[in-house]
C-alpha cells in the first residue's frame, strides 16, 4: 500500500470511528427508554445476538472462505476475551448507574482516555507512553468533566468505584484489540459479539430477566432501539473500531475519539430544545481541539 493510500485509509478509519461514536451518543436516550420497558440483560442478549448474526451474514456474502476462521484458535481466544470484557463493561456500567448519577458515570467512564496510554505502557504490553498522549488525554478528561459534572455536588459514592471498573474494561478492550487485529476481523467480531450475547443470556437466566421479543406486543421504540443498536451501535460501531485499529489508529487516539460520545449526546439534547450551560460548551470545545490536534500530529 502506497503512502497516499495509507493516509486515505487512516482518515477513512477516523471517519468511521466518529460515526461509531455518534451512534453510541445519539442512541443513549433510546436505550434508556427501552430498558425501562424490557430487562437490560435480556435486551443486551437480543441486541448482540442480532449484531453477530448480521456480521455473520456479511461474512458469508463477502468472503465465505473466511468462515473457517471462526474455528481459528486465535480468533476464538481473542473473540472470547474481548467479548467478555465488553460484557463486563456493560454490567459494571449498569450496576454503577443504579448507585450514582448518570453525569458522574459519564465522567468517570471517560477515565478510559487516561487509562489507555497508561496501561499500554505497563506489563505485559510495554508499548511505551508518549508524554503528549498523556497530556492530550488529561485535557480531554478535563473537557469531559466540564461537560458532565455538577460541581455543586461532587460527593463520592460506591457506584463511582464500580464505574471505574467500566472505564478499565473499556481501556483494556481497546488495548487488547490492538493485538487482536492480527487475525481476520469479521470472524473476530462475530465471535466477540456472540460472546456478549451468550454471557448476557446466561446472566438473564440467573437473574430471571430473560426477554423474548416475540413473546408479546412492544411499542415501536423498543423495536426501533433493538434494530438501530444492533446494526449501527453494535455491528457497525465495533467493526469501525476494529477496522481503525487494524489500520494503525493507535489505542490512545481511539480513546480520544470516544470522548466525542457526550458531544453527540449534547447535540441531540440541543435538537430536543435543551440548552447547555457555558461550562458544557467550553468542555466540548476542549475535546474537539484536543482530538483534532491529536489526529493531525505525526504518527511517529
């Protein structure tokens, strides 16, 4: 691949990542409404089952010979590990949200932007940490704080500690994906998303919260949320992350782009007529400037 084509693929990867983050941020309201109607474990099981089936169909139609990679030990290993970490991130976030405020949960989850460059420099990865990555991550985290925190109420709650586990899970998911992209990415994603579905289903059986979407009549928002989150916020979003990291978008930059999620959630609020405060706007500008600068500086 020529240098020009590499740059095109790199910036295309960034574009896909931004769209993925948009789908996560813009579907927050839909998911929140849906899990007030159906059990969250059952919802996650159905969401990720449909996502894995969709990617399997794409695999069959685009390169059916790669189906054999589903039995590749490396694909199975990385798919199971990444799927389990992704599953844990959802569970920790769900538990934490029941014990703290959504704003604080969003802020603490954003710790992953700091955790990625720091954890990458620790054993067993030892990838080395650039000071500029730490500085940019810290500035993005400051912007995230301005966007999400209520500075009149900064009391520490037990749920905050649980949300830290969410941030750690997201960070390790990004870091391990850097290694996992050496295998075929579509089979990897099929195994990963099916793992999330299976583990969600097992948990729903244990908790008695299984959900069969065909067993009753549900409002359109439930069906719309299932379809949108399965195809766009799961299949496409996870493919976009994996594709980007396979094309040399570093984990630290992936984590920075993920801080766009509250920005897109903010834009949805504005469309709905909710006007944000000045600190929120300042935080958004900081995140945008830091991320754009990070993407423009040399990859060396």
